[in-house]
């Protein structure tokens, strides 16, 4: 057994949801939303994109309304931002997976370009799995506080998720959505926060030996419920999305913005 494998197995044994105090502190997302709108003019001055399509997937129990501020900003930055148009993200079944596949392929076909997928929480799990199914249609994947490990003990929403979808959702019973820690074969970024009150931050960490040289973790100061409107997340998103296709490189914030990003060392 290698040291890396042993370390990963130790993390899996210790898998646990965030501390209850962090969950109770998720109300701070209101202040993140306020800071988003307070800095909206400055955020609109972030680097502009090349117009390629970006599909944004909402988190568990959420809908497109939760991602509307982010999508409007992405539109202002020059991207063709799309919501998923599938209502609330509640059920995980083969029909829902098929609908997401068809949406991705439709955007890819009509735009003639590869699609970047941004997924918040459970939406990030979907984003990664869609990229595994259709890598030729996906430019990159960016997940926000997503539980990207098979062990659901990393999240305190596991009981509700299993109540609504069963312990083994339909796609899992058909051999899909397993090996969640394996990155898709496209550039993949996991944005996470150590003060996440819904998904333990360790459950959002991408390990290098499960990637392909184009995977990374970006740590921000945020709550789980505020990730989709947190200004530092928007800075990171703009930086990742503006990269020319085929010229991916790891995230390095400009000197003036480094205060927004704490230590990037995650294990």
C-alpha cells in the first residue's frame, strides 16, 4: 500500500459531516449575497470571456433561481450562461441524468463549442459525471462545495438525500455515479471552503492521484449556501473560464487578490 493510498483510506475512515456549529452558521450566506451585490460593479470588471457556453447546475433542493445572480454575472462577462431548466434538484434517477445529457449535448450542438459546466454542491457531482459520459462536449468542470467522494458521511444532508432517493439511487444501481472521486478527463476545479456547514471540506478535495494533471482545489472564505454568490468564488470562476481552450493551468490569484484565498494546502 502506498503512502498516498493509506492517507486517502484514513480520510475515508474519518469521514464525517461538518460540525453542527458550522451548519448553524450557514445563515451568513445572507451577508455573502449582500457583498455580491455591493461589489457587483467591480465584479463586472473581471476578465471577459470568449463567449463559449457555460451550463450552471444548482445544488440539492435548489433550482435555477439560486444560480441566477451567478449566471447574470457570467453573461455580463461575455459567456453564454445557461440554467438547467429542470426545476428543483431533488430526484436522482436515470430520467434526470438523461435530461441533463440531452441538455448538454443540445448546447454543444447548437453553439458548435465545448461547454464549461459549473455545478454547486450536488450540481457539481452531476457536472463531473456528465463530463465522464461526454468528454468531447465538455471544456472544463468547476464544482462548488461538492461532495465528490462516494462516502456520503461527508455531508449532513445524507439522510434527507437517502430519504428522497434511497440508499442506492437508480443510477448507482445501474453502475453509474460510482467512483465519484475519480476526476473526469477534462480540466477540473473543485472550489471549497473549510467553514462549509453542509459538506465537510475534506469531502470536496480532489486528490492528485485521482486526476490527470489538470485537476486542482481552490480554497475560499465562504459558507456552503453562499458559494454561488461569494465574490471570491466569482473571481476564481472568471479566472478559470477565461483560459483559452487547451491551455489550462493551475489557479494563481493576482497579488492584489490573494487575501481572498487562504492557504491552498489541502490533504
